[in-house]
C-alpha cells in the first residue's frame, strides 16, 4: 500500500447480518459521498434487504428502515456479487459470523474463525489493488495475525493494512448507538490506514469519541467489554435468588446500588438470563484464551458468569414445573416473547429457547407469541439444540400471531422478552380465558405484579421474595 492516506470512495462490507447491515446503512447515510456495498452469499438475505417493502428487512431495529430507505439505490447497495464488491472497494469491512466452535480443539469455547479465513482467502484471490481491511466481527485477540498471514502471502502484489474496529452496539438501540456512539475504537499499526477510517467516522462523530489503539488492544477491548457487561447481569441475577429467600426485592436493591456513582444503574436488571450473539460466546472465548495461556484462575473467574446465567434459566423453568403441581405434561404454557430482548428479532442464545427446551423435556405443550420473530426461526432455534426429533418440536410447539390466542386456555404464561406492548394488554380478559388457577411467570420483571394479582393472577416474578422462584 502506498505511504499516504488512501482516499476512500468505495466501501465493501462482507456480511449482511445484524452488524454489517445497520452499520453500513448508517455509514452510507452519514457519508453520501461514499458508495457502500454490502455483499453476502445468502441470496434470500440480500433479496430481503432489497425488498421494496421495508417491513421485510431481515434485521429489525427501530429507525433502520428509514435509514435504509434514504440511501438504498443512491450510495447504499446490497449484492451477492462478492468479487465485484471486493475489487471496487478501497476499504473492506469483514462482518461475518464468528460462532463458538462445535468441533475439534476448543469445542464449546473457542471462536470458530472459518468464515473470517474464507473472507481473507476470497479477498486475496480477487483483489487487484491495495486495500484497507477492517475487522468488524467480534474476534479473539491476535486474529489479525492470521489475516495478515493469509493476505500477505497471496502472491498477488496487493498490499494490505488491517484495522480492528469492533462494534459496541446494543440490539434494539443499534441505530441510536451508531448515530451517537459512546466511543468509536480503531486499532491499527499504520497511521495512514487508521486516519482513513477516522476520517469516515469524523463525518458525524466528534474527535474526542474516536479512540485509536494498537491492533491487539482493540481486539481484546471488545471481548472485555462484553465480559464486564455480562458479569453485571449474572451478578444481579445471583442477588435475585438471594432476594427471593430473604424478603428483599431485587428491583429495590438494583435501584439502591445503581445510585452509587461508582457502580451506575445500567445492566442491573434481574432477569431469566442474558442472551444475544455476543455475551456467551465472547466470555467462552475469553475463558479459552485464558486457559491457552495457562491462566486457570482467570478462566475460572469468567466461566462462573456463564454458569450463573445457565443456572438462572434452569431455575426459572424448574419453578414453572414446581408451581404447576410438579408436572407440566400435557399442559399448555404460553410464551410471550422469544427474542433475546425487546426491539429486535434476534433470537441467538435467547433464554426463551432453553426454558422452552426444559419444559418440552417435561412434555409441556407450548404456544409462542413474539411480535417480530417468525415461526420458522422459533423452530430453527429448537431444532438447533438437537435434543429431540424436529417433528416433535412441531407437534408440541405452536406459534401464533395473536397474544390472546396464545394465552387462551393456558395453564400458565411465561414472560421471556420485555416487549413494551405486554403492559398494554387486557390482562383481565386474558385471565378469564385461562385455566384456574391462572399463573404468570415473569422472567423479565416486565409487568406490574400487584395489578396482575388484583386481576386474579398468581404471579411469580424474578427476584421477589413472596414468589419463591
């Protein structure tokens, strides 16, 4: 690559998922002078991004459809022509999935980097001009070494500079996070390459919020940030169980400690457990890295965050069974919510999946309602666990588009996602159409339990001593 800052006129992003799609849409929106092309081999996904009906976008985020509508076809394009996207771009973002390995060394903990490697080899194969490569996927520290090794040994006389630019997005608020970020982190070894990316973000982000580091600090910062946030969730969930035994209320405890300026109020909401694509896999990755360096105590410390999260999901499911007279066989349980949090259609590692799996093993019959998650996705999530034949999942689980239908003649209702609309339901009407006694198991503390009790429900809410969950 030439020893001067490259002028960026064309950006290519490999990967049109939950990170690549919204991030590139915002870059295109804020940088109308730059052509942004998002490429993906998944034809159905690209077709969905190009759908005239913006309600059919493959990613749901508040504000995303408006951003896409304003730039698509102007300087924002979605394509399956990966080769063309790579050749035309001066800067290439890699935003593909990095799941936990399900095979071989590191199975169940290490990040599977096969998609990252495939991207690097594809770039090396088709690039015919110098490129800046930006790691956008969440990656284990030192991944850039593998990318450099592949790219620099391609033999095509193309020069590359690799940058790390991890995302710090919260699903459900991703567009706001992109438009008004806490910080933008850019790690790299070449100042000109770093400055090229800094210049892009400077179109809408103030300079004091753009932090530049070395490659390795940037890569590790993403894993560490997610680990710290997940740690807070598991910490308050551990306290929620103690609250249930001591007549304390976890919401009151959370408020009290959150007012301490040294602690702060965020990520202190007790729940059935955290989910999403990042927290669990990033902590497992951190555990694996620590163990690979012989840091057993460090690994054990972070592994406990996962253990606590799994425990929280399991004890919530167990409480449903215990409350329904120690059996849910043949009983209808309504699930309100399947996404791992509100304002997203992402279900990866959602607590609902694991609570459902536990109840299905107890032969419960589930009816699921979520305003943004499709039936196909619910079944795919359950099938992926591979704990029973797929046909049995379809026999025992029904997905509906009406919450009142989901709750009709149910023995119990489980709140698994904190969708705002749940508070607007006619709970008196729902109560009248349920089996008696009518139980609600609120895994998100999303509803007013006193009002529900006055309506006639038996309410079980995480972290309240009078419910015994």
